[in-house]
C-alpha cells in the first residue's frame, strides 16, 4: 500500500505575526515554521499503518514550498522531521505556494501516475484555514474525498472512515484510492525518537521543479486585526452589571 | 452571467442559519451586480415550505436537483451536480456556506467548474479594479487578509456568523434540473449517521457558547457550565486540556486543533487563554472571561472580565440572567 502525506509549512501558533511593508506577505524573518498541526495527525496515522506492516506500506511525505533563509524556516528540515516518524521518503516541490489551486495542481501532477492508495492531508492549514487543497486534489484526480476524517481502518482494499459533521458524525465506506483530510482524532500526535531522527538524515528527499500553473486568487494585502481595547472589569459581587451590558448589546 | 447561485444546504430537511446567511450575502452580491439570485437544492426530495423560505430570504428562483443518490452526502456527487448547474445555466458567481459539507464541496466544484475559489470570506465580494475582493481572517485571528480574483467563474464560501441573516421576500419560481450522479461519484457510501445529543445546539452554529477549562477542577463540576448555557440558550464547549483528560468529549474542544468558532457571545470559565485556545475563539464578537487568576492571559482578549471564583460567580450570574429574562419576557 502506498500512502502520500501532504504537509504545509506554517508559522508556529505562538509566533508574533507581522506583515511586509506592502502588506502582501508574511514577514518571515524571526518566525519559526512548523509542520501544520493537522498534518501531524495524518503523519501519525501513516506511521501507525507503516508500523503494522513495515514491508507492505510505503509512505511518501510531500510539501510544496521553498526553503527560507533561516534554519527555523526550512521546509527540508520539516520534511526530515516527518521522516523521523518512520516514514520512507520525502518530496519537495520547489515553488512558493501562491494559491490553493497552484498547490493542488502541483500535488495532483506529482501523484497522478504514482499509484498511491491513500492521499492524506490535514483538514486545513493554520495560516489561512482554507480547507481547499485536499478537495481540489481529489477533484483533479477524480477520487473519492472524505473531509474532516476522525478515523480510518482498511480491510481488503476497502476503507471504513468516520467523518465529523454538524452535530455528529458519519460512518463512510470507500474503495481505494481515496483522498482524506484529517480532523483531530485520526491518530495521537507522535514525537520522533532519537533513532528515527538519525535514520531520517539518510532517507531520500527529492527536490523537483514545479509545473507551470497560473494561480486564480491573489492576496491584495494583509492588515493587523483591529486593536482590542482594555476589557471592562466587572465586580464579582455585581454580576447584574454584566447582565445589563449583555442585554444592552442584544445578546440576552 | 445569468444569476448569482447559492447552495442552500438542507440539514435533516431543514435550512439552517449558515444557509440563510449565504442567501443574505448572495442577495447583496446579486443586487450589486444587477442579477437575480438563484438558490440550488441538492437532495432526494424537497421538504414542504423550503422554497417559500428561500423566497423569504431573497431567492428569485430555486433550482431543484433531485435524485435518490442525494439522500446521503457525497462531496463528489454534490460538486458534480453544482458544476453541471453552473455550466448549463451559464452562471459565473456561486456562494456556499462554509459548513462541514460546504467546505468539502467547494474545492471540488472549483476544479470541475474551472473556477476560482475565495474560501472563508467574511464580507460580500466587491467588484474593484483587481476583480472581486473580499476579506478573510488569517493566521489564527492575528491578521486580516484581503483576497481578490479576476477569474470567472468565481466561487466563494462564507464563514459562519459573519453576516446577519436578513429577509428580502419575493415570489419564488421553481425549476427542476435533471441530473443523475455517475457511479464514480457515489463510490464513497455513508453507512450510517450518528447524531450527538440532537437537542443540543451544534457548536459551529451556536450564537452563544459557554466554555469551561481546567479551572473547574473536575467533570463533576460541569453543572454550573450547563446551567448557564441552558439559561442563555447556548452550546457548551471546553478547552483542550479538559478534552485530553476526558472530562468532556473531544467534539466539545474549541481551539486551534479543535473546532474554530465565532459566536456572538463566548463565555470562558476557568480557561487561562493559551494562544492555541485563542486561535479558535478570538473572532467571537463579545468575549466574557471569568477566572480567579487576574493574570490569566485570556483577559487581554476579553470584552468583559470577572476576577473571581467560578463556583461562586457563575451560579449567581445564571440566576441574574434568569431573573432578567423573566422580567423581560413578552
């Protein structure tokens, strides 16, 4: 069974976000980039499937991105971190991820004739939370798409999955190959061990050029969110004041 | 360029708030372009009263794509149906609510309709010299992004709770659109649906959310959260540590790796306000923080704060709201 895990390279949640002078892009200097937390769920699930059947499962990790100038902004370093979970090889498509259509087109072009049974994604990346790339890849390859998956089990070429929906969940059966985007629950996050980290250093990491694709969406500018004024402090003995404030705003 | 199209999502045969919000935004978009607004329903049947409600919220026409296969959800089949409607009706603008299913369909639709996709927008797309422009939230509420596209067709998904549903009644026309999903598009099959406590408000749609954290000390103390939620008509939620230790179910976890919400009112009880938690809730319109630690970082994101013991404050707040509601009941 061949698995492709696609990951995003995103600013650490705790990082301070600033934009370039023209507002068009994130100011990358001084920012630590991590593997998108939702992608960690699929990496962990792929590692579990690999552990159960080491010779029968092959896992490729892929990211579309260019390495930044600082060691905390290296796509390659994040791909090696993913490999350290016991996965087999990594691919970096050497291009700036300009929009979701561009990224999805790169991934689909790479995956098209490789015979992957499972294409794994996080449900969204924490930079723009767009949830766009996995569904676009599924459509480009004409594969069944299961979004917000919280579990997947595979038996005799059929997958049984659960998917989060409004106020509940769906249990789904699908043939392989399929495209999945993961919600929390798919697997427990894993931390690579020392042996995994050492082995990852010598695993293959292929850097391949992008195919030409015209993006369809542009970022005009970014701006910081409107500043939040100081909060209004309510005396714990005068909760009625809070009730009145909320009533004035039409909230109760 | 015949119309602006809105996918009206049926949840157990009903139109829920995200669809009404999308209709409202769609109506404004259509008015700005001088086009009619069409709603599209994909289902095995149209429940009584649905076309009337669509008309009430501004749709001039409802296109009904009906087939037995649509009784359960397949993003592939739904996206194919929408792509067929866009193509055959020569429609350049479509809007979907950014719900679980809307987010599954929209990217597939964008490929099959050869469209651009603006995802998770919070404003009606506006025509500018850069094409259509809209605003969305970026970097876990630490930034705002203005996105644009001059590519047509253009599809957008509207983030929940970003536009207040408004009526704009008109007489609605109905049209059947014959379409049968291919076997390829129903390869995935929903075996069963499990609903979690059907009487509760789903978190992603709730206008008010009451949330508890480690400060509540144990699952046996959640009564005060639930009582407050009940009197407010709110959904209940929790922080990640609380879900991780199993005090509350995972589907209640709001925050970066849990559910992201933007209700009108978020009440945080005994939650310190770690940045990962704020990432999931900071776009709430009004935030009330109740915490006994005056240094809790959550206060920086709050509109109202009470420094005090939750076990003392929350029951009195619940009682005060109940009294207020009784006095102001019609």
